C-alpha cells in the first residue's frame, strides 16, 4: 500500500499519524477479520487488538511503518499463538 508522503511528515503530528495508521490498516482488505487500535505514547505508536495470525500482525506492522516514521510496536497476541491457545 502506497500512501501520500504527507502521512509521515513530522508536521502531521502524533494524533494525525495514529489516525492515518488506523485508517490505512482498516482499509486493507487482507486484514479482514482483524481489529486493531493505534495508540501513541511517548513518541511510539502501539498496535493493540485482535489478529487471527502472526502473518496478519506482521502485515499491520508493515502498513503502520509505511505510513509513519515513528517507532511502531505490536502488543497484539495472534489468536493462533501458543500463549493464546493455552488461554482458551
């Protein structure tokens, strides 16, 4: 997914950047079945939510990093991860 260069501009601000990342993830058809929220804290963007697989999480991270020059960290536990399976 290629987005306009103004999405990663420092002038865009953290609130605008997190909204841009959230929108880019929401509109990616390959992420259907997932739910992500984007939270900024201390200059870092965090992905929270649900994903059916680690591949889905990796795709969301790639999209977020293509939109933002900020550090992006996932706090998403994929449904098919070993820990998630132990909890169910």
